[in-house]
C-alpha cells in the first residue's frame, strides 16, 4: 500500500477529495499522485492526466470530477520539481529539471501505479502544455493508452521575436556561467504568476471565476507553486521540442485543441504535428487562451471533443 500524501481543498469546497499518495522514481525522487475514482457507477475506462509546468494535482479537481461523472477514473501527477513532489535544487522557486528525459521516469511510476491500482481499461491520455511534450515522448515509448487528447501542447515554445538559436545560446551560456538554476527572464514570474500578474493582462484564461479560484489556491497553498522556468529547464525544453519535431507521429488516435489567442506555446508547431498525424483532429477554439479547461466559454467544446475521442477508441 502506498503512503498517503496530502491533498488540499479550499474552505467551503464540499466535493469529494482525491486519494493522494507518494511513489518514488527509480532515481529516488519522491512524487505525488492523486486518484479520483469514477462516480457514474459504470466505468468507461481511465484517464492519465499529465499537467503542465507550474501545475499541481489540485488544480484539476473540477476536471477530474467531471470525468468521474462520465465514468472515467482519473490519475494525475505532480511532476518532479513542482507541486508537492521533490524539488530538484535548493532554490525551490524556479521550475527546474536536470534532464527532460527524467520526466519519463515519472511516467513509468504513474503507469506502475495505475497497474497496481487495477484502473479499468481502456486508458486514455489527457495532457496539457508541458504535459503534452512529456506525453508525446511517452507515446513514442509505447505509453499504454488507447487514445490521446492534448490541450495547448508544448511541441514548441512561443519565443515571440527571439530566434530559436539565440534562445538556446542564451540558456546554454547561462548554464556555463553557473546560472542554469536561476529563473530565465520572460519565462514567467520569479515569484508566482497568479499572484504577480493582473487578470487583465494574463495569458491563461479570460474567465474571472477560474482566475479567482487559481488565485485563491496560489495564495492558500504557496508550497505547491513555483515561479519562472530556470535557464536549464528552458534549454532542455527547447532541445526536447526540436528532437520531437524530427520524429514521426505515433500510431494512436489523437485530438489536439488550442485557443486562437494562445501566446505561450507555438501554434505553428501544433499545426505541423497535427498535419503529420494520420487521423488526428485539430480544433482551434475561438478566443481561447492557454487554459482551455479553465475557461467556462471553452470547456464544453473541449469536453465534447475529448469524450468523443475517448469513446471512439
């Protein structure tokens, strides 16, 4: 039996909490996983939920509970270096990883846990942002899912006007100078994006209710949050996106969704991958930003597409 882990809820939240627990990767990093069992009374399968950078399992509680009502068990993870999983350097604020391939160690533990829990099949992948990058790599490693749904996947990073080579060079030089663990300018707040950014200028969601929830979570649970990405993380992420771009698409049914106002990940990279993925569905949601599932105006369209993909697998 895995050791229980904490799971947070805001005051007044009467929803059923997840069962959170600890697992250890093969390199000794402790990871937190959270399970929401289905509540419909007839299991349709299970969803492996791959969050994005800076995220933590509690953020997805409303999404998991909606999937529960549709008959799906949901298993989510705090990636190494974020949430309540082990941080990877003394300065806990920057989002940091030693090697992007290490995230696959976390995926292995998630699959082991899903197997040991006996989660009903078919399994499906739901991956957001950085989780989409990790998820695509995992699919190339034969992740045992019947289908995949990606939300604004990080198959490329929106560098705005900075050339890719310049960004790689700056991140590399920072590492050579001993600054690889520091937050890179332009990668997000050095403190916490939710607390530092104004709602009117945020790149995540135009939904004031969702923004308020995320703001309250960030203020209530500071130990779950991280700040901007480290120079080393940026270097690793850019290299991983370039590596994936050279690989063919996996043979797995896939739907990918992004917002027309997406400014964090690369829309051209998403379009290119979807065009090269046989049978893939690509949906652009008008006026959507980066967090399509955290936007009441986009969520129903997302769920309709996601459930259609899962049920067809």
